[in-house]
């Protein structure tokens, strides 16, 4: 299974070339580009001193159009937390599509922009705030590390100022600094959740600066650049996939965390914003989060069927021998996997039989070795060999969405 695990880490493009160019179908179950006031579609769950503004024109803050926005639209949903009064307390706000229930294999995808008050790289007073998002939620909870938070959910901060900059929660429980839920390895004294961990530095190389109009409005505050491993001042593509009961979190294609078979109490999704700390931003007009181009998609993978295991342009007895040698083990096309599920089993033999055409070279009787006793038993119980097909296809789907 080592080869199979390694394939899960490939990028979608490389994986597609490796696995017989399987087709991943994404069917939108829910989508919102926030170009109109869609507040009626959502349930808002919020602490006091939080706000949400639908169809907000974020170009007013000097922010460019999110990638993929139709016609270069700059309308999205804006969140603020702990910005409007003099009471220093943590506060969270999040929105869920009202009445929605998502099942099967699906992914929540959106673009996130985190804005903070400077100066940078350290940020000003109260600058550290998080975007939040998750799946398997009840849809009626304020998502924070207290109270009745639900589902598998995640939070990332803007400028790497918390020390726990990447956070994974199951319900209200934060996963600890050595938890293998996080993909980043421990790096000396730097734990898996910290923006200083080198794992994050290639995808998030730092150097982002506030938009020019913000700097012009307050040059003493909105100045400097963010450090390595930070998410702020740039559009980030966030994907949270629920595939085969496992939940993965990726940002810009980098796998951040994965829950294996978590128990989820709900079937809705959410996005939101959270000020974890009991502090008030010194310049609250610069402390907010934007979400744009939200979509929930059903995921279905259809591998291409090909029984030409030796790649010589035909399906013949030599391909049967390849299949026979690989039977019962993990493998790819060259090992006898015809349906792209990364396992050689009775399903692949069926495809070989269907594609074995007239004129194909049939091996001499003496040239075809008798299957081993084990292989004969496996063939007699083809159902046993194919029972794991669903879990293998789960891995294929997960890898193709970046998890």
C-alpha cells in the first residue's frame, strides 16, 4: 500500500496523468458569488459585537477581484468581530445555508481574504483574527472553542500572531500541537500549528503588504510586510472535503489537516470570522475578513477503463498474464489495474475480457501458468476482492481535490 499512500500526496494534475486520466465530476449543490444580497439564504450565528455584510464591495478597501469572479466582480460577504464597542472579549460570527443537508462525498470551496491592522510584520494591537469554515455542522452554532460548536472545522489567522496559526477543531475541541491531524511535521521547537513551521513557507512565502489605498489612508499603520507562513493580504482558495467520511483542509492546494472518520453530528457547512482574543483592534477599519465565490460540490470519480497493461496497443494474453501476476495487490495500469482504482482484482479481469478483441494474440496453453491456489480462491471470491473498491476510490477522490 506504500505506492497507494504516495499517490494520495500527488497534485491533481500529476495524479490524473498517473491514474489513466480519471474523470472527477464536480456537481454544484449550492453556490453563491455574493453579487446580490443573498442574506435570505443563510442562517447567521453570531456573538455580540460582530457584523456580516452581504454583497459588500471590497474594492472600497483596495482589494482586487477574487480569482474566478465573473466579470471581475468585487462583491463578497464581509465579516467583522470585536470591532464596534469598548468591551474587550473574544467574538465569532458564521453563516450556514439555511435548511441545507450535504451527504456523500462533497467539498466546500471558497476564496478568503484576511485583512489586519499594522504595522507589519508583527501587526498592531488586536490584529490577529481568523477565518473559520467547516463541514458536518448543525448549522445553528456559533463556531468557536467554547459553547456548542459542531462539526469538523478549521481556522487560519492573518499575520501569524497567535502561535496557533492553523487550527483544527472537532466540535469545540482544538487538536493539540503534536496531533497528527495536522500534516506539518514537528520542526524542532516549532510545532505543527505554527506559521513559523517551514512546511508552510513554500506555499505561503510571506511578503504580502496592505493594499495601496489602505497604506495611503494611514501610512503609519498599514505599512510593512507579512512574514513567512502567513495568509493575510492575499486571496486564498480554501477547500474542505468530506470524502469517505474523512475530512481534509487545504489552502491553495496545500494539505493543512485531516480528520480520519470523525463523528459528525450535522450535515451543513459554514464560513465565518473569529477574534480569538479579548482585545480590540487599534484601527478596526482594517480588521475584517472577506469570503467570495462559495460553492459546495458533489464529487464523483469515474476512472478510465484500459486493459492494455503493457502499453503495446492491443489487449491480449500478455495483458492477462500481467493481471494474473498483480492479482490481489495494490497497483496501477502496469500491474493489471484496468479500472483506475489502484487495486488489481476481479473487476479488472472483467474489463480485460470485454476489451480482448478478435486478432489479439492468445498465449499458448503451455505459456500460461496455472494460477496459484491463492489466486484461484481469490477469483472464486471476486466479491471479496472488490469489497474494498469504495475505499480505494475514496482515496482517489481525496487526492484529486488536494487532500
